[in-house]
C-alpha cells in the first residue's frame, strides 16, 4: 500500500515558483472562461505533466500554498489529467481531487513522456472539438522533445514549458564541451530533439582547438525558434527568465500556442508578473 505524502514532506519552493503559479492561475482562469463560452468546443482539459503533490511550502512565508493541480481544480475544466512518478504524490492528488468534489480527474503514476503521448494527448484532439492547457514544468531537463512536438502537432493544445537552463548549464552545456559526459549529452539531445544543440550552444573560440559557449539568451532564442518551426506552434512569445535569490536564472518559462488569442493574453500576464519573476 502506498502512503500519502504528508505536509511535512511537501516541496519548499522559492519566489520564482510562486510567480510561475500566479502566472498559471491568471492564464488558466482566462483560458477556461473564454473557451467554455465557445459553443463549437465541447471539451476543455487541463494537463499537469509533473503534478507533484498538488501543494507546496513557501520558502518566504513557511506556509502551505496551492500548487498547480490545486489551482486547476478550482477552475471549470471539463477534465483534469495529473501525472507524477511518485506513488505517494499521486495518492495525495487523489485525496485532493476527492476533497474538491471533482470526479472528472484522471491520475497517472508514471513517466509523463510516455503517459502524455499514449494516454492523454489522444483525448484532446482538434477533430473531436477538444482543447487543452498543458503544464510541462520539470525540475530538470528530463522532458522529451517528442512530447512537445506531439502537442504542437495537435493544434489543440497550449503549453507552458520550463526550460531548466541551470540544470542544462551545470551538466550538459559546460563551457568546455569536451567535459560533457555521454549521459548528459544524451539527456540534452532528448530534451532538444536532435543534436543541433551542439552547434547552437558553441562557437569557434580565439584558437581553433577551442570552443566558446554562447549566452543563455542565444540558446533560449534557438529553442523558441524550434517551438515554432519544428514543433509547429504558431505563437511563441518571449519567455520569462526566472531567477533565484542570488540572481541566477534557474529556468525560462515558455508559452506556446496554436492561436493568437492565447499568445496575446499570456503576454499581458507575463508583463504583469515580470518584475516578480526577476
């Protein structure tokens, strides 16, 4: 029998996570309100690929705060899909969903890279008049590009994506590319979708035998271009850099959408929260 995670075991999150949650709250509320008014759409879903326990502890206040699943459960989605590798976290999500009086919830314990493609995305197809908002926010670069590309191909799914630049820089995008292990390079390739990241992340140095790592901004702009040109998302606004208390960028929060309405709204939401995110 799997134990349910207690409050004492909840993740402690920093200001950047709270900013992300506030962005999600603002956008998801507008998203579901607008789509539920459209009679041509019969089903609006929320998807949380790295759902966690549904709640966190604020590092700033030491108080319990709503995580992304709890925020979503307070909104009028037709269905909720929560995914996590941890059995104790998914058990807590089941309890949380029941307490919220929500029966329209599917909870999966497993790898989201498989669950999303095999079980969730097929329920959110354009041809079935379905739409979905999907949160892809791993703590590391362990999100597969195949998931992102599949979401873009549906033309019915909007996504928030965490590009964990700190993890990438520490392990796969080292200043000296010769020091990147095969395992870490493989992880970066899985996240990026192919090995073009090698040419993008490095340029010729002062001496022919050396390579220089490019700026975070150039890497991030290249990923934004991939979201549009390879994954097929029509609208990808500039992402927000989320920085820790030391001023280091932990990740970039991307938004990608097949429609301009979502992009316009999220740009306003990003603008509203930019100061907090930095």
